[in-house]
């Protein structure tokens, strides 16, 4: 659940103090509401977590096998703004005492445990927030490692001393180091699996749900069902006996790998949570793959197993996420480069046309006005000069056109493509057939430019590499989709298309990506090459 | 005094605009001289001249688009394009619009002739100066 930050009221003009007071009250109400809402939600979650923790405490034992509330509070302290921390800590106190006392814990023990529990959450959250920016704790290696070291290991480690001491000194239990160990592991495990789940799902789940493709959501659902089924199978139905191969306990591992690689930490953590819960619940009922007669030992083995599996997988998931981000930012950079290049080309083309081109014409016109008698040497000179100026004009125009085709802006994509075909037909021995659909209306500027550059690149490839004698360029519009094809009868090629097209193909793909277009290159040795591009166009 | 026919000029290059104006104002009444296609459409809609002489490459709105817009508004103004562009696609576009097409470097020799022809309802295209040097 996300709560927005309150807006501060803008000061209205003096003389409307009543208005000001009303707005101030509204803002205060909003702020108060925000605090109350946060407090209630976290307190309720903490209470529920405590009840769950007690449910996971074996009969007669003092320490739970998995202790959620500290992790819940730590997650809340990571997500909430600093100024709300005191609200949360205050709200959690009654929830804690209520849940503990109702479970039969003496008041003194409960108070001591409050210090330990809250201490763990505050210590962990404070360290993490000091060292890492809260907006990206779990999407990079550094953040995840900081969380693991301080939030999941150091904080429970330190506060376990407090909690174990509380139990022994209030006479609620005995065996300091045994208490210390079991409390440590139950908290470390809870922190590892609960905190990333809560933090990531609070910030990303709504966006992910909205933006992901249905196939991806289906994949997530299948994974979830798989995790549930396998955990129940491995931990719930297999009875501990010497005949059962203990390695079967690793059966969930492929599914966890799937979760890490395909869904990152946001998919791995809930999976780990489910497995932890199911395995521990069953272990307490005497089921599961661990064969020791002591429940404590079985649970400890399970906790150690889960922790040692969780940590490397979490790091793997984070590395994958970082890699995806790097790929994405590389693509972003190449997009920006392409954009900057086009801007620069356009600027130069425009200046060539406007400044140099126009001025040359003016010079030409000026020369035309010289009163010269025909057939004199002077007339010959002037004619010569006029010819030279015309040549310069022409070169400047060609240069400008090569950088950025003005037809594209003034006459549309169809005219510009026809012009390209004419140029190729004129300058090379290729026979060019140009089929441009006249019903294509005016297209958005970036789309036109993108398709133009692709035709340019494709034709260049045909001229340079294919050895073809004929090329057909076709541009059509079919039900909201623009289809561009450049097909030649040249040598074709086998193997990776990128080898031949080289940077050209990558550039084309990158240009098409923001336009949600696709490009395919179909080629067989000896039967020519076809470049096919499809881009959606919003119907006007 | 004979009533001169009104003309609206459009060119984004100021020196060129002055040059055209100087050429035409002896025979025509220059009602407006603007620097982009958008202003050209506005001026034509406002003054309703017999003729508009438009550059093609202009900011905000090109001459071609402005001509389409003028036609769309149903104005009877005749149009002559005066431009550096010499490509066949432009000439085709001009002919599709029923407009004349004059190359700027042949302005002095061709423009007045083009205007006369266009006002008389005949198409005129400036003979291209020379074949592309390749």
C-alpha cells in the first residue's frame, strides 16, 4: 500500500485568511489521516505477524521457528518516510503487548521482547537507509548485500542477545545459547524472505500488474502453482525414513532458479517465503525430509537449508536484474545518439539550404542583372561564373539532401521513398521497382524519418553487398499497420543476419523500438534477401 | 489607375522576400510579405488576393502544406511556387495543386511569365537549369 505525501498549501493572497485557515485545516487533516492510516496498517500487520509467529512456535518452546513481525516492521521502516517512524513505533507497541499477553507471555518478557524486536527493525532499517538510497535497495548488488549484512544478519544477531537475555532473566525459559541460536535463525530467515517481498511488492506490484503481458502473468501463475505443489510434495508428504533420498529436498531449486532468472528478486522472495512457510509448518507437524527425533534439530536444519539456499539465489536474481538494467540503459544511450545525430544532420541540412543555398541564388540573380552585351568576352566570363555558381548550388543541395531529405518534411514519406528509388536507379545498374501506396496519409515525423532511414540503409546494403540486378521497394498500409519491404534478387546469405548488415541492422532495430515496430530479414543463399518492417500506426 | 491585382508573398529568407517584392510591386499590389506558411494562409484568408507566391521550405508550415490549406479553405487564390528545390516530386506536387513552379535562380526571367500563365489558368514550370551533374 502506498500513501502519497501531503501537499503543502500555497499561500493565498492576504485578506483571504479564512480561506487560508480552511486550507490549513484540510492539510492538517490529510497529514493526520496519513499518520493514522500508516499506524493502523503497520500495527495490524505486526499483530497478524505475531499471531502467525506464535502459531509457528512448537508446543512448550519459547522461540518461534519463523518470526514475521520484526521483518514486517523493518520493511515498513524502509518504505515509510523518516518522519513517520515515531508513529509506526508507537502504533506497534499496543499491538505487540496485546498479542503477546493474549498468548500467555508474562508482561515483563513481553516488554523485553518489544525492545529486542523493535530494536532489530530500527537497527536494520537505519543502517540500510544510511548506506543505500531507499528507492533502489533491492535492484542492485550493493543494496542487496547491505541489506543482507545489516538488515538480515547483523541486526538479528545483536538483538538476539537482548531477547535471549529477556527470556532467561524473566524466568520464561532456560538455556541461553540455545535460545539465542533459535531466535537468531528464525529472525534471519524471516528478514531474508519477508522484507524484499514486502518492499518490492509495495512499490512495484501495481505497475507490474498493469504493464506486463498476459503471457508473463500466466508464467508467474504457473510458477506459483509449481512452487506450492513441489513444496507440499517435498516437505508435506514425504515421511522421514532412511529410504527417502535426502537430496530430494533440493527439488524446489529449479523452480527457484526459474523465479530468479525470469522474475528477479520480486519473484524469488515470495517463492522463498512460500517454501519457508510450508516447510516449517510441516516440520512442526513432524513431516518432512529431516530425520532427527528432535524437533528443534529438524527445524534448525531446515532454517539453515533455507538460508543457505536463499542467499546465493537472491544475489543471482539481483545480478540478473542489474544486467537487464544495463542492457536497457545501453539501448537508451543508442537511442539518444541516433536522435542527436538526426538533429545535427537536420540542422546542417537546413543551414546548407537556407543560408548557403539562398545566398547563392541571390548572387546568381545579381549576376543575371549585369547589363552585358552578348558575344563579348565579358559575357562569356559571366556565363561561366553563373555555371559555376549553379554547380555549387547543386552540390550544396545534394549535400543537404543526403543529410536530411526535405521531401520527407514537405511531401511525405511516399515522395521521399520514390526519390530514393529514382536516385538508386539513376546511379547504379540496378533496376528499381517502387510500389508506394498513395493512400498512406501523413505520418508522424519520427515514424517517417525512421522508415526513410531504413529504406536508405536497406538500399545501400543491396547496392554494396547483394550483387543483385533487381530490387523491389514496397510501402503499404494495412489495417493500422505500415508494412515496408525491400526485396532483392541478389546472392542472399546464410547464417546470422547481423554479420552482413552489421551496424545497420542494429541501428534499424533501435530506431524501431520506441515506435513498437518490428524488423525481419529473410535470406537464403542464392535466393535473394528480403527486409520486412512492420510498424503500427494509430488510426486518425 | 487600373486596379492592380493583389498578391501575397511568403519566403523565410528576408533578402529573398525583398527581391521578390521589388520585382513584383511594379505590376502588382503586394498585400502582405510573410515569413512562414502559417502566416501565408492567414494573409490569404484575410486579404483574398488573386495570387500567392510561396516559397516551399519554410518553418512552421511548408509552402506545399500552406497551398493545400488554401485549397481546403476554398479560396480561389492562384498559387505560384518560387523555390530552390528542383526535384521532380516537388514539381509533381505543384502540378497536382494546379500551381505554377518557378526556380529561384530563374526568377527574373520566369516569374512574371509564370504568374501570367497561372492567372490565365495554364500550368507553368520553370525549365530546370541544367541536368544533375553526376
